[in-house]
C-alpha cells in the first residue's frame, strides 16, 4: 500500500481542505448539546488545518482525504473522521507543556495533530506494519517530539508515566486499569467504550484528587475494536 507524495499539490485539494475545516466547525456547533463545546479551540483547529491528511491516507483514497469521514488504512484499521479527531483532541485541553500517551497510532494522523499541541507524544501501535509506516512518515515530517513503539496498548507505556492526557483510538469495553494508573492526578483520558458492533460511546475521564474517576459520556461513536492480549 502506497501513500501520497507531498509534491502533488493542487488548487482543488486546497479547496477541499478548507471545506473540511468548515464541516468540522459546522458539526461542532451541531453537536454542542452533547459535547458542551459549540466550537473547538483555535489551537486545535490550527493543528487540524496544518497537518495534511493526504499524507496519512493510501494513494487509492487520495481523492477522499479531506472528506469528513473515516477511511481504511489497511490491516483492518482506519483513520478517524476529521471531526472526531478534532473533538477528541479538544476534549483533552492540551497545552504546550503536556505529555500525552496515544494508544493506537494507526497511520499517524492523530499523532501528528497531538504533536502540534503538546510537549511530547508517546504512541503505541499493536499492528507492526502500521507502526513502521507511521514512524517513517512522522520522521519524514520532522516531528521530534513523538516517540513510537510497537506494543500492546492495554498495558500503556509505564516508562514515561505519568501522563497529562491519554487518548485511545480503538474501543475496549472497559477502561484499561494500566491507563488509569499511568494518568496523573487531574489528567484526562478520552476513549471510546463499548462492544464491537454498536453501542459505543465516546467517554471523557478525569482522574480526581481523591483518586476517583469522573466520567462524562460525550456522544455515540463507532471505532474499530481494541486489540490486546489481556
């Protein structure tokens, strides 16, 4: 599977890119009753505008790169809908000093968006061919604040804990305990929860000072299942 080469720029793609950003903004306003956010932060929208989604989709889907929809990237995995990427990122309320753990690198699109906003991103991908491709792609884009490994995200990445924020891009049925343990007090996890076929919800989790978790159900979603050996 080959991926887009950055020299292939056209006015049509630039128009599609602007259209994608407008659709994200429109959908944010439409879903405000669920998310509590009628607009995403300027920093998040700037990151979405800067990271070129064409670089993270297969060549045969290049014409769909700026569609506001998920796309297959091989190995049974997908690149998430741009609106969902923006929403999940916005819910974390990242600043430039934060350390973020991402479970599920995929093609590296969400990873790159996080790297535009946070001090350091640690990303885990269980599917080795995707991890290898993503590492090469992100290195070619000169992201020096991303560290990536092949592994089982169910166990987190304890060596770099605690994290200010954790984002999970595949759906388990329960929150992995290791991720809760590796989150700092006051930190946030955004994660889709639920069975493979229907009934999934995006959930925002905050680890409170008394070590309890505050959970907020955001909206219904559909993600690929969480792959682990737990």
